[in-house]
C-alpha cells in the first residue's frame, strides 16, 4: 500500500512538472522526445507546431494504444527546428540513435536485400543487405533474400562477371561454362564491364523483354549453325527470365521509376505496402506490418523517412497516400480513388476488387494503369502540388509539407496525388496493405483457435476435464557442472512468458537428473502453496518413467498434491518422440501430424530453449570467474571491480598497464593479470 501511494505521489509530481513545461511550449516546428520515469526516451515525434502537438497527448481522450504510451510519460524535451525538412531529418536521426520503444523502427536485422555490382577493376555481382556509399551500383530492394538470390542466379548465367572473392592464379570452372571472362589470366577492357553493367541495369529496370529478344536471336543463329548445345543454353536462359518475370504484369505506359506507398491501420497495427515500379513495370513489392502508438500518418511518414535515410538506390518519383486513404477504404472497402477517378461508362465498384495484387498471376486492369506518359506526368502532378488538404486539428503532420520536406531532403520528386491514375496506384497499394493486415489477423485467429482446440483435445486424451494451464520443466548441465533447471507456462496452448522461472540447482552434485527434478518440483510447488499461486492442470517433465516418478513422489508424498504428470520422451535425434502418462507411465498413441503432438513439441522445444539459454549464461559467468580467480592477488572484491570498470574479460585483456591505475592496481599486478589472461587464451 505504501509503494502504491509513493508511486502515485511520484506520478502527480511528474504531471505537475509536465503541466508547467506545456505552458512554455513555443509555436514553432520541431521534434519532441517523451521519457519514462527512468529517463529513457520512449517516443520521438515531429510537429509543425510543437505547442499544439505535444499538448494533445495530455488533453482529451485517446485510444488504447496511445493511452498506453501516455501512461508511461513522466517528462519530455523538445528541439526547435527551422523548417519541416529539418524536423523530418532530426526525427529520423533521433529514432536511430535512441531506438524508442513506441516508435516505428526499421531495425538493422530487417534491412532488405539488394543486388550490388562492386566498384572494382574487375567487378562482381553480389547480394547484400548493407547499402554503402562506395561508388558501387545497387539494384533493389527485393522483398526477401530468395527473390534476390534467384535473380542473381539468372544474371550469373547471362553476364560473365567474376565470381571469386580472391583472384585465383588460373581459370576456374566458371570460365569453361562461359560465365566468367577470366580476368585472372586475361586483360579485360574497361568498356566490356561498362557494357555488362549497362545491360544488367537495363534488365533489372524492366527491360527484360529486349534482353529476351536478343537471346532469341542468338539462339536461332546458334541453331542454324548447328551449335545445338549453345542454343539449348540460350533457350534455358529465356525460360529462366520467363520464370522470374512471369508475375510482373502491372505496367504503365511511361518508363519512369517509381516507389508507390500505401498503408492501412487496424487493431493498433499498421501495414505499409510498397510497389517498386521500374521502367513502368512493377518488378517487386513488399509489405511491412508492425504495431504503432502515435498518430497514424505521422508514424507512416516516419517509416518512409527511415526507409530512405540510408538508401542510395532511389527511384525517380515517390507516391504517398493522403491521410484520409485508410478512412475511405474503411468506409467503402475500396480505394477512395476508385470513386474519384474518371470511370468508363458501365464500370462498377466491383471492378476495384481486381486491384489487389495476388501472389499468383494477377493482371491489373488495362484502363487503370495503361495510359499515356502525359496523363501520368501532368494531371496527377498538378493535383498533387495544389494540395487542397484539410487542416489537421490534432496537430498531425501536414501531408503536403511532409512531402515537400522529404523531397528537399532526398532530392527525389515526392507526390501526394489527389486524383487520377496516380491516386489509383496509391489506392491499390493501400488496398493491398489492408488485405495483408487482414490476412495477418486471420492467421493469428486461426492459429489461436487451433491451439485452443489442441489443448482441449490433449486434455481429453489424457483424461482431464479441462486443460487450461500447463507447466513444463527441463534440466540442463554438462557432466554435472553448472546444473540448472527451467519452467515454462502455457495457458490455453499459448506461452505465458511472464510466468517463466529459472532455477539454480542447490543440493545436487553431478549429473543426477532424477534428484534435480525432485529439488525443482519441491521448490516450485512449495512456493505455489505458500503464496497461493495458480495450480497447473498438467505438469510436463522432460523425460520418461524415472523423471515422472521423481516428480509424482515429491508432489504426492511430500506436498500432498495430486496433479497429473506426463513425460515427453525424445528420440535419438533429440526430437519429441512420444507422450507418457499414467501410473505406471505408458505411451499415449498420438499421430505425429496432429495439432496435439505439435503443441507438445512446441512446449518441449520452448522449455529446452529456455533451460539451455540459462545454462549457457551461468556457464559463461563461471568461466569468467575462474579466469580471474586463478590470478594471485585477485579476490572477490577486485574481481567485481575489474568487471564493473572494464565490462568484460576481453576488454581487460586489451587494456594497457595505465588503464589499471585508476582502480588502485599497481603495475606489477596489472602485468600479472594481462599475462594470466593472455596465457589462458593462447592455451585454449
């Protein structure tokens, strides 16, 4: 009760401080940084008028996700900027620097793959996720690594760039296959590489039809000259081009490179769909789904800014949706552009359902995207630049101003089309974002339904009236060293990670799995009884009859608990093999392809992962301890001081003699520490 009162008092004090700061906010553009009670930045945003935008968080009502963000805010800072562009750039840099919890983040492990022609005397074609300013040529991005590698495989067959990382002394097999010009033994003119690079650029920019025609001509020539093997190779290349490009059916009459963005929001999630139009053809698309906590359009623009911040592979034009796009879709079920665009007589709203780009063969309506270059470049641009946008009363980002700022920053034309064909393209992207997000929710619901049904069916097989809560245990050690155990909890077939527990084994010496199980079961359920915690409907142990008997013995004979216990037995490959239950334990016939078996497999894999991760952590700490404790003159106090100051054994090893002096460690002892650590490493 005292803790609650203290927290309430701290919250009131923080809100009073916030109210005082709100009164001092300027009527200027800039960025704001929201902080929690620990001073950690949890959200970064930008605003055309800081006073209006920041105040909106602390006045009026909010939806659940925004309320969750506001409930954690205990302080804020702001930075005034001279223009919208500066605010956009600053927001992007602050998000990258602080990785706030509630911002839309493009994480490093989610970067997209690109094809890269290296800038070298003898260039190579590579797949990379790092786009650097190294004078290389980048093509992409691709939605996944498979698409990038398949395209590279095709280009490797067609264009003889070198494949080796280090130049060999003699020709390799690729030369004999006609896929390398052998720069290791031949002088290759620079013009030859430039020609190949230009052909690859043309091919990846949508000019594959021209390449196909040239290959067709060469194949016919080879066949006439009776070079049938060469003719077959060329035919195979044509077939590979068809296989790669068969789904790229959406086209425009002009040859401009465009990135077309659309977004959709629902249930606190946002999905952003990007269509990559190259040489007037849609060559790739990508959908990204993530939770968002701020204003939808502002977070969408934050995503776009981060996407292009380190991306030199820019199109000629970027198309963005208006903020109302998602609202129009919600009301009508189809893009707003369908209602505003000029329709042919007799065309009805059902036609808009064809705008969705499926994973299979999907043709876009010819009257939607197949028009003259003039109609694309003039009518839509005028609609975009006029920007008859309604003012946003919530302080959200003005779309016209944001597009202008983004255009000024990255040096590419950015349009927010209001009507016409470009608006229809953006509407199609938004519609596909909606479809992708709906599909995600349907998959989640279906998975939850399957999991719940599997848990209920498993209970029936075991003979239980209900099976809501399952607690599973696993032990981990290496020849008895650092023995640990772990428990995971599944409720209605889904992991409840907040209830996971780790155990350091105290009373068992050596690799005794049965006694370890006894100790951990005793400790867990003594606490359950003492603290009146929820009882499980089923206990799952990793093992067979021995482990089950050990657990049942402690539960029934020591604690007086009669909870069903089952065991999961693994096969020779350490995979879940069978379920054992009963007294005495007997195998339960369970089809390997059933949802019930899959649920048990998930439980066993999860508890094993949790236990082995904990064991690795403990083993790593003990190894660190042993390296330092073996050095004369280093006791418990100095060991902790060294690790706190340097952070790790590696950094201690790399330190100089002078670095130890602030810790009151003399030069002689410092030399002994470095010598002992380096000797240990060399012995390993």
